[in-house]
């Protein structure tokens, strides 16, 4: 990969690029699918490819290919693309070489060596866990194991290569019989430490407990959001407002508000590309800027937006190391790393005399990412009475505003979960609107 990247950079400069960047990715993935209580099939995929950014007189061109041997053709296409584009007055430069921190917990040799039989065995454990609860059918599910590496190299001296592993499991279940209820559970990790039996069992127990549900009257009450529900809302209604690109384009509620109190003083939010074992951890971001820890909210005070090199250049600040790519065939844009919700944890259910517990939500993607307003359907919701989970709720809508929620947060659990790149406990919000 290293020699290939050097060849690509030389080709780009020979074709006329002032600056150039090579992003190479290789990924090996094993996945196993579940359908209707049975393992439907397993497959192994190998994908590789590279993307090239070329800059000519401040204009950026891009090309990608999944045929590694055609790197010279890709370099020529990227340069040609840049030459026919208008110069971008906001373009500063590609990142320069920096001091790359050490990170830990993102590569597990055991996962790299895992055989297909072991992958199928883990998948079967999810089914077994679900079947441990009476009258449960696994409607769908998936196991995934991956390992791969990426290399980023540019003409400004950036050379960073890194390997990582990942494993995840998901189970969706439904109850059999007259009272129908559904539920799911999910887990993801960088190492082989997931209890797959428990994924199936958790989903099954939640579905079973959601049967024979009741209706409730519209009201304002304390709402406890499970990590699944809270991460969905924070990701869709809050994160867009700290994306520097949205801020610069006037699409953020937080324009000009650094230094303001925007949340309860007990809340801090950190974006940490260095988190041990984090799903988004790495020595650099996806354009070669060294990873760092960035405080977004500190004791309720708004501290920082998230930047990649381009948006940082527009504001004449340093990149926060938040360039992100979905794959080798896309250019980088601003994205969160490990987004950590930090609030003192207690027994929030035991401390709640009356309220509602919501495990998951549907429709968070419809939230207004500028105002922060949302209205979503709550799934697997329960009433809380005298500090205990009481009765399942038949149908429930919750609505509110994410920025208002940050000020009304008055409790957090000890059940910290990694939900993709978001790391959060359950969160309690006072006086939320619920409609049964």
C-alpha cells in the first residue's frame, strides 16, 4: 500500500497537481443473517479501493477506483477534474504532517483470526438467547465481523497507516400469540467481548414485557431515554448544529454561541478520537489530521464546533480532527468521532416517582436539524411508578426540542452503551410532552 500511494502521488503531481492526497482502504468482512428463527446465510466480502484528491490553483478534483492497478488513471482523472473547476477562494491546503498519538483497543488479533464457524456460532447464540423466552420469534438479525486497514498519504508529508477490527450483533424479535409486541437489541465492539446470547435474551425479554400494553393520557412528565433512544435524538437533532460546515452556511442553532450556557451544569459532551476501544478511534481522522479530544460542552457551557481541514481553514482555526469518509469513493466531510455524553450516573429509575421509560424511537431522522425540534414515535415504552418500571404503553409520541432538553436533563443512569460512535447512558428529561 505504501509504495502504491507514493506512485499515485507522483502521478498526480506529474499530471499537474499542486497538492495531492491518496486514501487507500482494505476491508475484510464476514456477515451472517438471521430470518425467521433460522440462520439464512453467511458471506465473506473483501473490498478495497482508493480515492485521490488533486488540487490545481485552488480547485479540488477527486477520483476513485476499486482497481488498485489503475491508480495512475485515477490520478489523471482527479487532476483533469480539478483543472476544469473554478478555484475555491476558501481552499487553504491539505493537512501537513503532525505528531500522531498512540491509541489502544482498536485491533483484536482474535477477531482477525476468527473462523467462519465461530461467526455462525455467535449468530446461533443470539437465536438461542431469544428462544430462552417463551413464545418469541426472531424475525431478523445480523452478525458482522470485520478487519481492515487504511492508508492516508499526501504531498505535504502526511503518511499514516492503521489497522482496526470490529464486531457487532443485532436481533429483532416479535412475540407469538394474541398480544403482539416487538423489540430489538444491538451491541458493537472493537474486540471479541460481546455476549451474543444476551443480545437475543435482552430483545426477547423486552418484547415479552411489552405485551398487554395500556393507553395513557397526553401529559408532561419525566421521560427516561434509553441509550438507543437518546443517541438517535442527539445524533439527528443536535450534532448537525456543531458541524462547522453547517455553521458556516447558516444552518445551525449554535451560530455565535460559543461561551454560552446551553445545558444543565452537570452535563459535559466530549468528542474523543482517542477513546480506548472506541468505534471511531484512530491515530488520525480520515484526511490525516492527528486525533484529539475536543470538549463540546463543559459543565453546561458550549465550547467548540467540529472542524475538518477545509472548514477550519475558512475560520482560520485549527482542525479538530473530525474529517470523516464513508468509504474510499467519497471525499472527507465533518463528522463526529466518539461522541461521549458525560453526566453523573445514579439509579434514575429508582429515583423517579412517576414518569415514562422509552427504549427506542422511530422518526428521529425527521427532526429539524436547525431548530432542534422533533416529534417521534416511542417504542417499547413503559410507565414508571414509585421508582419501578410499571406497565407497557400501547402507543406513544414524544415531542420536544433538543436544546430545551439539554437544559431539562436532570438525571443519568449507569448503563453506558456504545451506540455506534455515541457513548451514552440512559438520560432523564423533566417535563417532556407525551401523547398516548
